[in-house]
């Protein structure tokens, strides 16, 4: 099995590079090795590599900055995703692509299922939704995984930001009116590797699947658990989204229903606390 991985230096990509290694020959590329915005270079690379599976872990993920960098966010998350999907179609490769809970507006009182109507609140969410649609429109065989509140042992993410802030501040003010399931890149990568190793994969239906940790919390609850696991006693004060005043609005409910993935592949991610404990041990 020949696998081409994009975004290999990112949070999900770096975890995937390790998790996919036992499955076959993995060609992993970061932004310098494969610029998804250079469409001619992208086409040349696909013709040269001719992978059986393309795993697209590259993406523009700076949610707040995307409000000012709309063109770049759409170029990476939509246009490049569509081109990658068209290349997958032309060489008959399976495409694995990642999306986000931010395609929803958070108004639903229960976890979102795959068939719920998207209504993103911010530029980042709109760019990822357009990426989903571009992949689907290409006609390639694909799986799109929507994940939520992704973090990793390394890189810029909520876990590392909270730990860094706790070292220099006596009090942290953290949003307490947004609900979701923090999901580790390690758990995501393990689930994708398990799916690709499934001998019945060619007969399984593709399309959109939700892939997030079990359980739920708020950013405030997440922060408290992060500090607790590290034995830190920095005071954490709950605040509202309005008080926080982030440039990009976030959905109040980011919970995703994972029943479709569990029914099709028997895959269910563990509770978010277990995922955090595993990642915390690596920091």
C-alpha cells in the first residue's frame, strides 16, 4: 500500500505519519515538500508518486486570523482540497480528508449528526465546509472526518497554551459557555490507521464521518483538567464568550455524534479525559 500524507509537520499529520507507517510505504510531505497552493507542482507530484491512498492532513487552522486572511484560508482549505480530490480521482486513489465541528452554528441542543445542515459562523468554518463540498464534487472515493477541539503533545494548541500561561500567571480566564469534546491527534491518527487496515474497507460507504472523543466539557472544564493532570494550582475563572471577545465567533455546541463511524467500522474514541491523559504524559 502506497500512502501519500500531506501536512506531515502539523498536529494531526505528525501523529498520522507514525500511525500509518506499519500499513505500507508512506511518503510524508510538509508545506516545503509539497505546496498545495502550487497546483502544477501538486499534479506533478501525484503523477510521480501515484499513491493508493492520499491522506490530507494539511490545512489552514488559525481560526481568528482567518477573519483577516480569508483568501488564504479558502485557498488552502477549499481550493487545494478540491484539487487534491480531483487528482485522487484521476489516479484512482482513496482520499482521506479532515474537517471540523465549526461547520455547524452550535444552535442544536444535541450532538450533531453527519446529515445535519451546516451553518458555519466564521471564515474558518466556511472554508472547511467549502473544502468538504469540493472533495465530494470531485467524484473521488473519499472519507471526510470531522473532528473537534483538536490538540497534540506539540504545536500551537489549547493544551500547550494553557500550560504555558499557567507558568507565568496567577489567574486564567477561560470560556465556560462553549461545549465540546477535546480530541487528541493521537486518537485521531490511531482511528484512521485502524480504518485503513480494515480488510472490508473497499466495501464500506465513504463520505462524511464524525470522529471525536467521547464525553463533553467546556473550555473552562478542559483547562481545569489540564492543570489538574500536571499538578498545577493556577486559578481558573469562568467567563462568557462575549467577555472573551475572540475575533471569530464559535459555536456554543460543538458536540459530534459518532454513531455512524461506530456502526460502520466499530471505531469509537475513548473519553476525552483518557485522551488528555495520554497526551499529557508526552508533554
